[in-house]
C-alpha cells in the first residue's frame, strides 16, 4: 500500500478537488469545458457536489447567494477567457454585497501565454478590480496552499470575492498520492494557524460602553438591521436587544426576518418617520449607502448620532459615525446586551417615540390591508402578491426562502411579503442586480434543503436567467417559480406620444416584450410542472399559472419515483392589459382556477409524501 501511495499519480484537477473538500467545501456551481471539466468531476468524487449551469452568470449568482446563506464561501468554477469574463458578474456581485465567494478558472497553458492561445486572457488583471485577492497556481504543488488561503480570504474581515487561477498545464501536472496528501495536510495546518478576525477600530469595551450610554439616554432611538446581521446569524442577540430595550427596529430589505416582520416594534411601515426623526441610530450590519440615503439629510435628521457596527474598519472611517464598533455583528450585539444588562432600561409601549412609530405603522398597514383585501381582476400587483403571501405564511416553519427579483414586482413584494425568519429573503441587493433570480433559487435549494424556495419574479428579471429552469428540473430541486407577466420592463409600452416618432416608430417600445408570452412552456419543455389558468374579464384573457407540486391528487396518482420530478413549478399572472397594438389571445385555451384555488395549490406544495431526494 505504501508503495502504491508513493507511485500512484494525482493530477492538478484531482488535487484541487481534494483540497476543496479538505477545506470544507460541499457545493460548487459552474459551467464546465476546457480545461476544467475534469476538475468538476474530481471535486464531486472527493465530496464536493457540482451543480452545472447553463450560464456562468447564473452560476456566479448562485455561488454568491450560497455564501450569504451558509456563511461560508460559495464556489464558482469557469473555463478560461470568456467563461472567466462571464463569471465576473457573480464575483463582483458577491463583493458588492459582502458575501464570500471563490471563483476558480482554468486559463491558457503558461508556456503559450502571450502567443494568442485558446481563450487567452490575463485573468488576474481582469478579476482584480472585483476581488479581495487574486492568485495563480504556477505549479501543481501550489494548489492546496492557494485553495486554503483563498477560501480563508473570502471570509476574513468584510466578506467578498476572491479569485484562483489554475493554468491548463498545471491542471495536467502530476505528483504522487503521498505528496498530494502531505501538501493538503500542510495547507490545512497553515490555515488553522491564521487569524482572520477583524482589526480593532477603537477599544471595543470603550465603544460598547459609549454605545450603551447613547441608547440609554436617547429620546428617539432606532435599531437598523442589515443583511450583514443576517449573514452573521445575529438574530437571537438582536431580538434580545429589541425586546429588552423596547427600541423600534428597521430592517433593510435582506435584513427582514432577523427580527420577525410581525414584531410589534417593527418600524418598516413607518420608515420615513423612523429615519427622519430618530436621534440615535444603532446600525448593525448595514452600510450607510444609497439604500439608507447615505445617512444624510433630508431623509435623516442632521443631528442624528450613528452607532455603526461593521466588520470593516475602512467602512467606519469612511462614514465617520459618532461611534464605530469594528467586529462581527453577533458578537458586538451580545456585548451591547451585556453592557445594558448591568444598567437596564426599556422604552415602554406608552413612550411617545414608541407610540408615534407604532401608530404610524398601524395606520399605513391598515391602508395597505384595505388595498390587499380587494380581489382585482384583471390582476394588479397586490392581488396575486397577497395570495402568495398568505400561502407562504401558511407553510409555517421552516419558512420558505423567497427570491424576489424585478422592478415593480420586487418593490411591491418587499412591502407585502412577510419574513419572520432570518435569511429567508434574497433580492437584487446592494447593486440592484437583475438576473440573480434562478441562480439564487438553486443556491437556496441546496444550502437550505429543508425549506421550500419560492421565486417571485418580474417577467424582465426572469428573462435574464430563464434557461436555468432546466437546471432546476435536472437536479429536481424544490423550487416554485412565479412570474408576474406585465409584458415588459415596468409594464410594457409606456412611451409618450412625442417619443413615438422617427423611422423606427413602429418598432416595439424598448420596454415591451411579446404580449402574453407563454413562459411556462419552457418549464414544460424540460419536464417540470406548469399549470395554465385563465380568467376572462372584459374580453381580456388573464393567465396565471400556479404550481401544483405534491398536492393530494398528484400524490395518489403518481408513482413515488416521479414525485420529485415535478417539484419545480411555475406561476404566471398577467398583471394588466398590455398597451400598444398587440393584444392578448381572444379565447382561453387553459384550465380555469379561481383565486381561492391558487391559495390552495400553493399551500399544498410540500404537504404529505416522501421527502426530496436532495441533500438533508
């Protein structure tokens, strides 16, 4: 056996796969081809599940979301040249959102660099603007050390993207089994010795005391909860802080659920009042960027004192808050709780600030509820969104993960859909990126296999990654895709008359798509389940497709082997009558389903029968 280990050869692809597995990687997303096809297979053999996509952009977005959901680096594998360039979308998205991601790309053979080799590109230079670290393995012996180093760098300080380049010739180099094992062991040992904790901005104890005093003496305090708090799994500490102090809280879009949206101190429905009049704001895991109006007037009071909790010292220095606390959101919040415990305080529900927030929130919620209570046909955004909300809430815990993408669809969904558990909302994020939807679905399904994934997509956002419905079906993932079809960006043709002139005035508007597009046919083409429904109102045919994924009828009639094969499904409501010359079909050609049936079918998803054959 010793002789075998000393003589049996291992190539660079196998060594990279083993190193990834030894470093704790469990999933990798990507598109294979020369020179990385073997790397994907070797990684899978070593215990790293490879999920093959149709496009590197979607694979990159999946890897980014996986990093957010798990707290560990997502992995993206691409081919060289154009594959690497396509992967930059997910890589940059991860860095912009402070999510850990390692992109690994093959590259041209080193001896042929500079000669115009196949898909040749200086990939280190191409990736550097978007990453924390970009390194190249120039020999096979460097692969394990660089794998461990790059993975660790993704989560050090502010999480973000890193890049590892492995040239074609290095992937084909070989060494012995014993040499491979020794290199991996040495890389693991070196990585274990490294300290990746964030640097100290000021004495943390001093800062904690100052933060507690500011909150204690504030007249109108506010806690802002960002997606960094969700990433840090700080939900217990933050909910304890809210409950013990009675301070209202405001989540950012992906901070929703860290404290349940239904908590009585939620200021979501009183956002303008909360940020406009608070005098002390404890911001946990959120940056004072455009999403929070840069922390500046007129949205914020000019006298507000910010307590900023961030893992990145540079962020503290950039924003210049009244008090900056550099550290993990969970750890810092726990320290604030401990400091407050020694001198406890709590705003009563009758406190003028709390009363003002809760009254404003209640009034706005009542106004929204009055709109949601109406069954509007043809559909507006609110009617189907209410049905979806109620069906998701009916599933209880573990709550489904909602993937929200689009312009109008995402905005309305942010206001209507309810998150009561952390890390159950994924959306366009810091960059407002369109095209993330189905990649996020795949990531959520494999990262959280006990949760249903529900994608609520605008038709424009869906179009960026629509081909990945095949990926969902191929891996039999428990995903429901809902597309709000309003025939284009922002609802189709919204041009004014003076814009419809010139030689191309008869062309479709830049915001218009084919009216009544049958997106569900894509799902059916790949073997997924899509149910088409119609309601005829004023001569307009309104389609809304709702998934029938594991309802009682399907369960009785279908062989158990096939049940998982119909778990990826689809809904498409038309939101409004399209503008312009094109019209919807004049007669229905589909099964009819009323709104109460829509609720029932979505609710039935996941009830009864055997579990998915996905990972548990």
